[in-house]
């Protein structure tokens, strides 16, 4: 990590934190969009806007061991920090670590408007994220049973994408009546006339609106349609490549080829990975609105999915899926009972602040959480994302040399994510013949 991720401790204020890291209160507030500047929460993360980072010396540390950790020589560390290389380090000393080279990645974020127009707030979220995006996915173009398409609202998106050289992604789904339909999927995949009409509609629509990546998110297909889906994607690839565009697909988070369950069985990682330019692994929703309180994307299960995917396709085809939200569950959890409410990382911090509770961090899941009691006396448990949890995913991307990261979905504020993206990666921007 390059920018400093600081975890608020008891007695901290923005003034003491800013003074410690030689920055200003205003700079910290503005870059993090801190929602509770006068009432920080113990356990809250703050990204310190500096080039590089500071390391706090611990018992047993030497310049050599610290240098090895950050890939810098002990002599260089001593020179930068103006200390003698031979003098033992004092526990608690802050050593400055200079920035390291950035690697290139691709990024995507889905946008899911509701109704007949994209709201100003959602357009604002797209505008804010666009500098950090390779692709912007319009969710979704819903295939109909006759092979026609139902378009989502698109007002204002092309202008935002063009201004920041973002590749517009056309997300095609088998959604029907707000749910993924296996029957709709069966018709599309097994009826030649419907299939041909759908591909014609996709190409015509993409030309009309300037889409340059066609992204298939077909979910809950029948297991017996597995081969038909592969044949469809091959046919789609042939049409799409004639236009000079990308083709991509979303994949359910599998950990083995024969994983049972309707979400998984029709997604053949190896075959689909050979056909498309890249995949988005939907590595989230372990904790979901209808389930018990859990981290939405715990690092262990996420790693298992990626490691399986790497046995079926190269790393440069894999985009790690990442949630931009958390959930607030009412306790006790009962199956079929009250659904959890989605919260942004910013909202979660406000809830913790208003209820005067500290934020804990689950080291195994690499995710923050807290519990509180509301004014009606009901207990709650909240799991969300912060700078530490997103850093764990960035570290995984670097370690396994993945193509990049894909966010579901814009509209839930998480400014620290974009701070860390810009600090650690060079986001690739595509060019196409005009």
C-alpha cells in the first residue's frame, strides 16, 4: 500500500492525526469525504493523502527487515529518514516509505438506474468514478422471449464516458420481471431464430449508442443449457469481433468445475474463458440481504474462487468482482424474516457515530463490522467495506496478477476506494478507431 491507511484510536481527533502525518485537517476531510469530522469512531479508517506512507516501528524491527518488507534497501531507508543506519530503532518511530511503481489494471463499474431516467445523483456517481474506470457497465439490456431488447435509461452516460475515455459496456441479461429467468434463458439459447434476432439487436443497439464491450450476464440457467450457452457465446463472439469490439461475461463464484446449484452449473469457466476477452467473477454476496449477518466479500472465500478460476483461464482474463456496499441486519436473524438494508461505507460510519459504538475488524474475513441498538430497542449488526478491506482485495489482485476489478455498483459512496485505486494503479483507458 502507498497512501497511509490509519485506524482511529480512542482519543484521536482529526487535528492529532493530521499533525502526526504532517498534513491538514481539511485535506483529510475533503479527500475522504468524512461524514463525521467532529465525532470520529474508534475503528474508523482514514486514508492519509500523502505520497508514500509511514511505517510505525515495532519491537524487533530493523532497517533491514523493514526494507525487505517494502523492497527498499536499509541504506536508502536511513538516508530518506535522516537517521544513522547503525543506531537501533526506537519502538513507535514513524519511518517514511516512498511510493513504489504502479501497475496497470482495468476497472469496471456497473450502473443500475431505476425507472425511466438516470437520476442526477447516479449521474454524479458515474461522473465521480469515470476517471478511475476502464469500462462503465449499463445494467441492463434485458432480452425478451422474441429476441428483442428492453433498454435501460442511458441519458447522459455517453457524454460522461467520452469525456473520461471510458469504454461503454452493454450488459445483456436474461432478467424477466425483476428476476433471472431460466425459461427465458432456455428460449434464447435453444431457439435459433430468437438467438439470431437477439444478436442482430445487440449489434444494432451497440452501434447506435457507442458500446464497445458486450457483456453477458446470464444467470440461473438450466444445467442442461450449459453447452447451449457456450455455443451462443461463440456465435456472439464471431458477430462482436466483426465490429472490433470486446466480449465479456459475468460468472457465478465457483470453487470447482462440478459445483452443484443452479447459479453455478451452466457456467463453464474453462470454455467461457477461452471464448471471451475477460470475465467478471461475482465474488460477493456471501453476506446478503436475505441471509445471516456476514461479510459480503470475505477474503478467504474470494481467494478460493480466484484460485479455482486460475486453473481454468489465464490471470489476464480475470476481473475480481467487488461490492461497494454493506448490509445492516436486524437481530435476531430469522430465515425468511426481515431483509437487511443495504448501506454505503459512508452510511455505515454515520450509523456507528450516531450510536456511539466502535467499529471492529474481522481479521479472518478482512472486513469491518459493528453492532448497535436502535431507538426502538432492536439490536443490529452491520458489515461493510473500508480502506482495509478494499486494500486486501487490491493486494490479491497484485499477488495473483489479475486483469483488474469490477464494482457492483455505483451510487453508494465509497471515496476511499477511488483514492486507493488512483494511488496504487494506473487505470487503462482503451482506444477504438473512430
